[in-house]
């Protein structure tokens, strides 16, 4: 059985923006403060982005105006269909742990669109948020949005909230409701062919084997731990405006990695 190796890593915001425009079903950009990706065999196979919500009402409505500055939105999540069926929950869990290191008191909001779309003819329920223990707080109110002079109707969405600090749950001002469900349609066989063809291993990344120059376009190698027996991953870095003395993970600034 073939084993494919990959890893989760922080990626450049520009690469994340290109990926969500091309691959996410909405095909439009969003505010990005943090971005992470799944890299498998030198290819970007998944993206998760977090940014400030566009609505001031949302920021102040979760836990009040005094905590509005801690509210962020998980606004885009895309994973390639070739990844195994548990990749979404593993990836989200890893990203939440990384966010907790950067902002312990962050409050995350995310939405599952009820409108039928590509790959979801009956709309989304937010099953991935349910599997990672988010709180369901009802549905948003439909509204009309004006984009480039055109009026666009926005559908109702299931709204989920996640507290990186569990002690903040008592501050939630929205009611906590049961998870929305559909009748069991027998989806246990989804992606079963992948398990029979290959197996995926997502491994912890390590620092690059040599110092990365951040002021020019270079090709570097990222060597996961040798004891794991992983081949080197060649990553191409984009031009960075930061100081050349800055050290970072080799995937920070990743821009020319093919999005396939």
C-alpha cells in the first residue's frame, strides 16, 4: 500500500487568497489574519483562513462590546477531495491549537451556508464544526448585499461559535441550540476507495536544514524528522519584505507552490 506524507503549516496570506478564490466554492476573497495549509508531496491540498468578521454586529453580539476585539471568523476552509475523510477535523483541530498559542482569548465564529452549492445540493449543515465541538447558536438572518453596484441576496446560514478559552463560554449572549441533522443517508462508504489505494500520514514539521533568506526568491528544503522516514519537500518562497534576520517556518512566504 502506498503511503503519502504531508504536513500542516502556516502559509503566506497571498497563497491562501489565491487558493480560496480558485478552489473554494464561493470563489471570492475574504479578510485574512492567519492562514494554514496542507502540503502533500509539494502540493497545496488544503487551506484554512481566519480573519476579522465583516459585520460589527457579529463582533459585538457574541459576548458584548467589551469583547468584540477578540472575535474572529473562520471564513474559508477548503480541502482537496483526494484527502481522507477525517482530514477536515484533524486540520481544524491543529489550526485551533496553533491559534491558541497566538491568541489565548480568541472567540471564533463560522457559518455553514444553507444555500445549495457545488458539492452540496442540499446546502451545508456544518458537520465539520459539530465534529470539532463548536457551539451551534442558530441561523443568521438573510440579507441583501451590494457588490459593485449589483444587489446580491445572501441566504440564511447556520452559525457556530468556538471559544479558545473554555472559561469564556459563560459570556456567550446567543442561545446554544442542538446541532442540525439530516436523516442518515448511508455516507459511511464515502472515500472508501482512498483507504484501499493509499494511506496518508500528516507529520509535524521541523525547521529548515539551513537559514532561509527572506529577502529574495529562493528554493529551500524542509526536512521532517529522519526517524519518520519522510522524503524532503522542496518549497519555493516568495519575496518577503521582512528583515533578513527574521527566522520563520519554511512554509511562511510559500507562494509558488502549485495549487492543484
